[in-house]
C-alpha cells in the first residue's frame, strides 16, 4: 500500500483501522467482580507479592528506585527503537532486504518478515514475562530477559562479522 498510495495515506488508513479496532474491543471491557483482587492476591506466593503501601506520585519521586527504573526503561526503549529504525539500513547493507523468506507457507521479503516477527514476538513475550514475573519474581525475570537479549545480540553480532547465515 505504501508503494501504491504513499506512506501518508497508508499511515492514515492503518491508524484509523487500529483506532476502530481499539474502540470496538474496548466495548467488551468490564470492571472485575467484587473480591477479584483478594482472590488473585491469595494465589500469589508471599515472596513475590509487592508491598501493600501505595505510593503517591510525590512519594514515588522521592525514591531512588524510581530514577533507576526510569533510566532503565528509557535505555531499553531507546535501544529497541534504534535497532528497529536501523533494521532496514542493515538489511540493505547486507543485501538481504528483498531476499524471500518462507515459513509456514508464508513468503515475504526478509526485511518485512523480520519487522513482522519483531512485532508478533513482542506481543507474545510481554504477557509471558508478566506471568514469569508473578511466578519467579521481577528480579529473576529481568535477569533472564537481559541474559537472553544479550545472547541474541552476541549471536547477531557474530553473524554480522562472518556475513553468513545458515540454519541448515
């Protein structure tokens, strides 16, 4: 659609479409039944439960943990956005942007496939790591997530150095 109608019209239509989907699905949202929080909290191990004290925004700004987490979130978001923004340039530099990739009967150019898989896996891993955080604690979950991310970056760096990608 970008090639036939331009990016402005494509973004407009896709933005309107996503907005309509969000509004329609929001009609199905409902408040949880009475006692829901107590039932959920009863199933979470005490070692994983957070404090019962609810901080006000002013109290939150007075804690060093807030600033540490804020810096971590900004760095993670910036890194992810920069990597995604440079994906097309990298794929074109390696000459693989238009290489056809077929998985499960779907064939797409490598760049389109990589961007699509990035969004799909992002959507799948967020609920998974939320669940893992409840099961094993947020520190352990973040450690695992960061180790996996570091391993993936090292793997991609090694592939870029050798300029070969063979999974056979």
